[in-house]
């Protein structure tokens, strides 16, 4: 019986994780991100800054 009890731990964890993920989902998503090139410039700047050290 104790072996079956150990199976409850992953089962409970899986159920809790799916409930959390379902609850955390955005029901009203915002507009798409339109600052792709600005993000890319920031990423390149950060990469350059961190690459010099």
C-alpha cells in the first residue's frame, strides 16, 4: 500500500501544476508585440556589452 501512496505525490503534483497553468493563462491576450527590432537592438547591445568582459 505504501508504494501506491508514493504514486499519489506525482499525481497530486501534476494535477496542481495543470490547475495552476490553466488558472495563470491569460483570458484576454494583449496586442502582438510590435517592437521586435527595438528588442533586437537591445539584445545586440546587451550581448556586446557582456561580451567585452
